[in-house]
């Protein structure tokens, strides 16, 4: 569903229209707390209106959930964590 079709359905001009290509680009960012809230809203509006994108999003969420369930969680050794954190410019004083 393109932006023009969404604009006709979505009459609230404060929510920007998002097309299918953009939904695909942000599919794995939508649950990230750092994802822009306005864009997140546009993403969810698009999913409410576009069945194929909604199906793709549901499938992707199922794959992620399955991956997390079957993955073993381990904690990195302390020295490795410190090296990783120090590699980020804003965390040099760790």
C-alpha cells in the first residue's frame, strides 16, 4: 500500500504515511525503544491497513521469538565486556 492510498484512509495528518518498502526497512526496529515514536506510530498504522505487511511482520516476530527461545544466553567474561564498552567513544572511561 503506497503513501497516497494510506493518506486517503488515514485522515489524521499528524501521522505520516509509511509505504511497504519503508515498513520492510524498519521491520526489525519497530520494537526497539530507540525507534522514533512518530515513525513507530506510522508503522503500526500501516500494518493495521496493509494485510501483506502485517503478515510479514507477524512472521518475522515469530521467527525472532523462536530464535530467542532456542538460543543459549551466556554472559561474556568481565574483561571482554570492558574491552567492548571501551571501544565505544562515549564509554572510554569504563
